[in-house]
C-alpha cells in the first residue's frame, strides 16, 4: 500500500512569512535573561521535589526567586525605555 502524501507542507514549510521578524527576534533577545532566570528557578524547584528541604535549599530557592523578580523588573524597565524612545 502506497501512502498518499501531499507536497504542500514541504513547499510551504520554509516560506519566508513563517520566519520571525527582526522585532520578534529583538524581543526574544531582550527577554533572554528573564527566561534564563526562570529556568534556574525551575531547576531549583525540581531539585527540591524528591528530598527534604534544608536551610541551604531554602536560601537557594529564595535567591533564585529574587533573581527572577529582579530580572523581570529590569526587562520591564528596559522595554518601557525602548517604547518611550520610540514614541
């Protein structure tokens, strides 16, 4: 039995309109530090799932959470300054 496959997906899979725009790439680059901080927080949370939490673990978790908040503030302020400069 021969499968019936259309070529439409193969033709449009690499269409230029499917690529991210320069503005979208800039937004991703601006948010990269926040994404990394959130991943670090997630790593800490995952590490604490299967063991009793010690005082050191608690400090590590708080430090990661504070880093996320500080980075979120920095990214927000940076986005606000970019939008003010554009206006």
